[in-house]
C-alpha cells in the first residue's frame, strides 16, 4: 500500500529543496538519469503496479500490428495497462491508441445493461440479459422460418435465408468468429455474413 | 513477411499507407532499417509524418497508383534490372500464353475476351498455351461460373509450355514488355503528378537494393485496397517484388498493414460470405456445386498444395456436424447454405434498404460511420424489423433512430421507425480469453484478467447461448431445413457461473482432433478425408497441437543473438512459418542466395531443408526433384524441387494471372469511377468490370463532372480507430484529436475564400457534410493538361457519439466496388466544396 505522505510546512519545503535540489548533486558527478533525480518525495512513491493482485497477458484491441500488453488488476478492476517488454513486435512500447487501452476498459461511456428500444419507441428501456436473449432467439427463429428457402425455382438446393444478416468480426477473437460462422452459416443458413475486411 | 523482418530490408517503399501514423509500432522496424542504411520511400497524395521520415517522397494523385507501379515495372524490364536467376525459375515469366491473347495496348484499354453485354471477361484467351490453370484462391473466383475442371486436368500431363530464352512473342516476358511499354517516366509524371526525376530516383533505389545480396519490401494499407482497381494495385506490387526476387527472403516481401486487431483472423476464419474457414469456398448455387463430389471436383486443383482440398473440407464438415456427417450424406454438405451472388457489405446495404434483410446482428462494427453511403445505411437500418448491436458503448448505428440524419432533418420521426433495437454490453480483450491474429498471421492469445462491467459478455458467450436457445426452440422440429442446426456440434464447456464458454475448447476444435477420440492433431498434414479427423480451420492446425499445449500462449522470443524469427513467440499459420514461400530464400540448387540474406537451405547430408524458419515446402523434397510426367502426377508430386510457390498450381509466382481475376491478367491503369479527368492512357475510362449498384439512393458522378470538380480522398488519424467508437469514447484520445476536419490546400482555399478553421460544406450526389477547414501544404494540387486539380483529404472516424465528434465522412461516399473483392472506392472520389454551414436540422 502507498504510504500517506506527511504534510510539510513551507519552511520544511524550502529546507528540503536546498538539501535535495538535484543540480548541485549533478555537478558533483551524480548521474542525472537516476540518483540525482531522486528526492525524499520520489523515494516515498510506490509504483501503482505493486498494488495489483493479478496480471495477465493481453493483445492491443486496436490495430493489427498486434502489440502485446500486460493488464494489471486489483480486486477485479483493471488498474493499469502497459506494453509487454517481452514482445518482439512492440518491446514494451504502445502507440497513442494502444496506450489508451486502460481508458477504453474504464471508459465512463461503457454500458453495463441491455438497452432496448421497442418499435416506434422514443427512449431506451433497461432490460434483463436473459429476457433479451430469449427475445432475440425468438426473433431469429421467426425471421428464419418465414424466409427460409430450400430450393430455387429451378430446383437447385440452396438451404439458406436472405432475411438475416450479420456484420462485424474484425475486432473479435478467432474463437468468436468461428462460433459466429458456425452457428449463422452452418446452423441457420445465413449468407449475409460480413465483417470489416471490406471496410 | 513478419513486421520485424522489415528491419532487414535495404529499401522500403510505403505506398497506399501512412504507416508512421496508422501503424506506428510497426513503423519502428522501418526506422531500424533506415538506421542500418536502408532507403525509405513514401508515395502518397498527402505529405504525412511517414513522408517526413522518408528519404524520398513522391506525391501521387489519388487513384493513379497503377500508372506509377506500371512505370516501375517498365523500368525494371527495359533496363534489364530484374533478378534473372530468381524470376526465371520461380515465376511464370517464361511461360507461353494462348495465341488468342490480346492486351490493353492493342485493344485500347480492354483485354481479349471482353463481353460488352455482360460487362465481363471470358478467360480462355488468358490461359497457358494448351492448358487451363485454376485460381489458387477461392476468394477471387467465386463469381466466375465456368468449370475449369476437365481442362485443368491437363496440368498433370506435363509442365506448362515455357521458352526459357524469352524470345517467344507470347511468353509472359514479351507480353509484359508490350503491356508496360507506354508507362514511361513522362507518362508517369503526366498521370500521377509525380515529377519524372523523383520517379526515376525511386526506380533506381528499388533496383539497386534488390538482388542476391540485398532485398526490398513494400508496405501498403487501405490506400491501395479502397479502389475499384485495388486488387490490381497489390498485384502490381507483387509483380515488382517477384521480378526483383523480393519474396520469401529476409527483408523482402509485401506487408499488408491491416486495420483491426484481428482482421486477419476474421478473414482466415471468415465472418465473410464467400468463404468457409481456411479459404475454402462457400458453396455457390450457380456453380457446379450440386453435390459434394461436384464441389470437390470443381474446387480441388489437380496439382499443387490445393490438391489436399478434400481433406480440409471433410474435416470441417466433421467438426460442424459431428457424427451426423456420414459418407452417405456427403458429410452434411447439403446443409451448408449456398450463396447466389455477391452478399458482401455494399450489396448488404442495398438489401437492407430494399427490405430483403429483416434482422441484423452488428458485432462490434459501426456501419453508420464506417460504411460507404451512410445515409443509405441509416435508411436501411430504419427499414429493419430488428437490430441487435453488441458493443461496449452507444454507437451511431445503435442510435440512428433518435439521432440519425433522417431524424434530425425531419425526413422521419422516431415514432415511425419500426426497428426493434437491442444494444447489448460487450466485453473487451482483458475481460475475455481468446486469440487475435495480427497482420503477419501471428495468432496470439489474450487472457481474461477481469470481468466486463455488469451484464457485459463476450461474443462467444452471446453466440453460445443463442445457439443453445435456438437448439432448444428447434428440438421438436422434423423439417429437413432444421437439420443443420439440430446436428450442429455444440458442446463447449462453460467456465464459470456466468456460463462463459471455454475459448480453449473452441480453439482446440479450430486446431482439429481425431474423430471420435478427440485427440489433438499436431499439424494439418495429419488431416484426413475419410472422416477420422475434425478440424475447424485447417491452416490453424498446430496452434493447439496437444491437450495441454496452447502454442498461441507461448511467449519465448529469441534473444539478441538469436535468429530473429521468434519461433517461440505465439503461432504463425501455417505450421508456425514466419516467412511464406521461404524456399525462395535459396537458389534453385538449394543454396542461400548470399550469406547476408540467408534464411533456408537444403541440407544434402541429412536430406531435408534447414534454416531459421519452418520451411514452407515439403521438408524432404530435394531441390533437384523433377515431376515424373509420365505418371500424370497429382498434388505436390507435380511440383518440382525448385518451385517455391506451392499454393499455385504450377509452383511459380504468377506475374501473369490466367485465372482468378475478373479485370485482367495484368494490372492496367484505369481512372477511378469518379475521376476529375479522362483516362490519359486508354480510351477505356475506368475499370470496365468495376461493381456499381444502381439505386436512386446511390447516384454517381460522371468523370470530369463540373458539379464535382475536386478529388476527394479519405484517411485515418493516429489517435482514432476506424468507426471511432473505441477512441472517441476514451477521454485521452478524444482530447488529442477532438473534432472532425477537412484538409484543404492553400491554393484551393484562396480560390474559394476559405480561411483556416472556417466552416466548410462538402457535397457529393449522396449527401452533404459540414466540417472545419484545416489549411495545409501537405496536400498539393496537381497540374494536368493545363488544368489544376485540387485534392481534399477527409478523416472518416467521426460521428455524433462520444467525446470527439464530427460529421460523418461516409455520407459523401458511394457504393462502388472492386470487381474481385467488392471493396469500396473511398480513396478516390469527386466532390464539391464551399465555405459555410449546413442549415438547421442537419
Ligand atoms: S499499440 Fe498501436 S500499433 Fe500497436 S497494436 Fe495497438 S494500435 Fe496498433
């Protein structure tokens, strides 16, 4: 845990400044990159990461360069994201987007409930997840059943529906893309399946 | 090529990409190469940070890339600077083409085989003399309906006809010389606007730095793909690299800098309409795909690696339909839906707009911002019965019904929009486990460290629980149409109280296992066509080769003295190979071309290939192996020991492409569909096979239209990502790049009386947007035929949601597609511009 720093009076501060000002120490030959830059204040600071109770390896969610990240968490909340120094791609670095990953995970704009807009509605309504899943399964089945084509007029077997579509996948995991293609194409017979590859 | 391999390049051409700003971490390797003495070149309509860090910058007019690259090809051939030993043996440069072939140099812009009525080509005259060659990639010939089958069998009868002296008038070498004869430095200057002197400096740098001892790389991004000639731009780069011997070698290659974190993975395991996992074609109603036997006959190439096609197709069907797939029912082949045409994103917009599509899932994609013709997209969404949006925040696509353009301008009231909308909170990487595949085919696992907020769930959770519900709803059905769903294997274990399915289980299925024992297969070479193996995506085999071995989680990079291929860091498909076609890093005899560019070599003593990478070649195939043509060899038996391009039916790089491309066997300069000028090179104005979707909601501008006199190009910013949701929602990135703007040259601004930061209105026939003017010297006007052609640059990330907002660039863009990929043409359009603002209600 971080130690609370003692409040110091103005006089204290001036005194310690005189004592701790780095310039005289640098002039005496102390290295400007580490030792001379220290102060009693900086010595009392602890890295935020020390508070983490878990860390995992992640991959930057933005572009396809594939930079590796380390995600640190405490009590089930992310407290820090940084580049993984072991990666031969990014060697610990991240670009402005990758460095924003912590801000992404903790964005105040995140939603945490299903929002539902009924036909003709003018507002969102909050709905339970289970209810939404049931309703979506029902709508999927209804649309599929009403639109399914087994054969074209010339008799060609097609086993498909043109009334259901899915868009997206390039931001998702391979396992997720696999599940989407397997269920939507191999199970439901959807043909409108696309992602950002053509954007 | 692996991104880090760029550090080994002696020359790097970045074109169709602003790499320093959009792939900054990959650009480190370009800078490392530069520090080691490499020449770095940037060709682009805008002078960007990439240009600023380069040795040579070439300004090129948006959409003129093939004229530029064709000029380089001409220079290489005319000055005889190609890498003879490499190209003569490893490409089809000596192959003789059908005598009926004629090129655009003879037919004023068209190739032989043009069918004016159907607006398409027939391909007979593009074939090798006396034999028909199948395409090597399913993706590219899905709409061609003719059967190559019987004719392609002749590939097994003997090698393609060649003239190694290159004298035959119809050998590829002679055809290319004729084809590119007109692409002189003067013509390059006229068409692209790049001074001939700069152009020649670039040609020199590229050729000087290629050969046995040196290699060059080309990096591109969507600046090449977003054109009606995008595929051919990349083809032109491939021709240059094959001629210069820059493929399969350290520091050599073409690096596609792709956009989204797993855009490569979602192409390999495609959430795309035309392919099944591993680049197998989706069955097509209008191709001879009636039965599984027909499908295999049609799609299996007799020679080369794709002869293994049946193994991958049967294993996929086994993975999807389990025990229900039997030899008697063709492994369930009939259950796969057949496509009937182009079901890609652009026609999807039309199908929504016209009410064909009634229910839509949006999984982390935001088409109101990201899709061409945003107004049409919004009208399409308003025409749906229901819409499921899975994202982590409100997106423009989820809120079109109360904030969309048509609502704001009074065209429609929310009360009249019948779409039922679900916006479901999605988990992000860090909150779920799984793999992403990066731009150089590296499959990397990410851990689940925390849970997403509240009801946030992974897409895997969503699909898994939707599948379980649908299976329950259909359980009692005995209709044949419901058999595929009922038979679909779906037994992934659930990890926790939320019922999160195991991503490990899914990756194991993708890797493949024996059936029914479910013992992991080690590699795709273990897959069978008799139903004894199940595999979700054959090219990913090896990523999870044993029960407790997830190679995508491996994190062992090479040390500073290691070979630098980092074989212990994650898994690169296929078979953990880092450099494709790496057999070409050795000469025909199997010796490295030079000590400096050593990667793989034939170890004669041990009788196998050795090197720093996994060989992309049969490990024990000796360089002197020659096919025994008397035995009519199939598959890899028809590929010689000095033919490195094993995925292609004749084992050689296709400088000239006989099958698989709809717009011609050689890249040819056409103007964009919406161009400010007439084509200076041919009578044919634009790509004659470009896809257009005629719709009143999608009007196009005539070439040279005085109503839309300016060239418009769209681009991206470092601080924002694609459709913008994941960066416009983050305070830091929003603060760095807080609102939309258009880049306008000082010359144009002066003409129109526009000052920096003024409001301006951009107009096309599709719509109007207002934004701020950013006056700049980075975009310069071009002179053509005594006229000045102004270009306007427009970042396209912005929308009405989030902390950083701006009007939607895609309101201006149109549905126009590359004939091969249906990729839109947003990098080169025309528009009008004026000072001012849009009226109220906008
Ligand atoms: S850190 Fe930047 S360069 Fe690296 S993957 Fe993320 S967005 Fe791409």
